[in-house]
C-alpha cells in the first residue's frame, strides 16, 4: 500500500500554514524588507542574508538596527512593509503545484480544512483571494488570534480547540523548522513541504514526512483509495 494513504484514514481535518505552503511568496517578502529597511533606516540587506518568519518583525528589526525598537515603531514599519509586499505580490502569486486539486481531494474525503498562519488577517485574505481559495477553509487562525508566534504551539492548540479535535485527528502541512516545531509541540503530525527548507532540516525538527509539493503527494494518494473514516 502507498505509504501516505494510511495517514488519511482516521483524519478529521488538515491544517495548513500559508507562506511557503499555499504559495511561493518569500521573494516578495524579502524584497519588501530590503526596500523598506533601506528607505526607512538606510540599512542594506544583502541578498540571501534575510530569513523571513511571519510575525517576527520585532526580532528582525532589533537585529538589523542593533538595539531595542519600540512597539509603535515595529507596528509602523510592519504596516509599511506589508503594504509594499502586497504591491509586489499582487498578480504574481501562484499556488504550490497541485494545491487546488489537493484541496478538492480533501473536501471529497469530507475533511475539515484550516489555515493556521502567523500572518495577519489582511495578508491572509490577500493570499487566499489571490489564489482563489478564500472559501475553501472552514477555519482561519491568524496573528490576531494568538499571542506567541511559531515555534510556540499556541496557534495550533487554538486551532484544535476551535475544531473540537485531538492532535491525532489532524495532519499539518508546514514548510519551516519553526512551523514544524509549533505543530509538533501541540502534538500534531506534520507532513512538511520542501519549498523553503531541506527535507533533512524539516525531519530534524520533527516532521514525520516531507514532500516536494502537493502534486507529488496527490499522485500517490490517487493511486490507492483511502478507506472511509
């Protein structure tokens, strides 16, 4: 039997991170960071030197500026940067290969779908609408709903509570070590995407399985029927 098929037999829901899982958009975030940091602070960010994690603006700014940054300044810069990100990404976002077909397949299995992201509601809505999947998710957990960002498990604990499910009843798709740690910290199993991080790194941080994209996964799943759950 295909190795992935048994994973879905007892599931009630599949939970998705957003950036790097639904779409390849890291380049737009990084360009927005470079432009806005240069414009606002005269800081030059070299290509390839910036690791972006949603919800970590404060930490990145402190490193760039070499000292404390006020909450007000973080909010001001965040809003400026995210506005520029949406300008850059508008009309240019594409889904991770196989995304739409995979979402349809999951719905055919009568599974709930949840978005669990460190991005705010504005960015989440922007991405979902850009990809044409805004109506697909039964639950959307965004930065406004929790205090501690990934790798804290808070966002996934919240999602489980809202869905009324146990960790063993869900599967999580993440793409970053911090995201994997957040999900596993809540007791969830993770099938990580190798879109932004190597399979080895993802597995070292707790992912149970890794896949290149959803097209590859779906090809395997459709080759063997999933038993009713």
